[in-house]
C-alpha cells in the first residue's frame, strides 16, 4: 500500500501522472508510448513496490 506521504513527493515530478484505482477492480490505460517522454530521473521508483 502506498501512503499519502509517499504520493505527494511523486506528484511533484514532471511527467508523472496518477491513475485512480480501486482494490479488486481492473484498470485499463490506453495510449501510445511513442508520444511519451524519457524520464531522466527514476530515483522516485526505488522506494516503490510497483516500479
């Protein structure tokens, strides 16, 4: 479980967006990775169990 104190710092990273999900439900995300941008700093991910 990700607590709010960990979400707030990640929310300040340019290019990072969050998708609301609910326990026990599926989430489908569509898009094209080619239109994204390269994230130079992945330091935020080292503490994430989802990364």
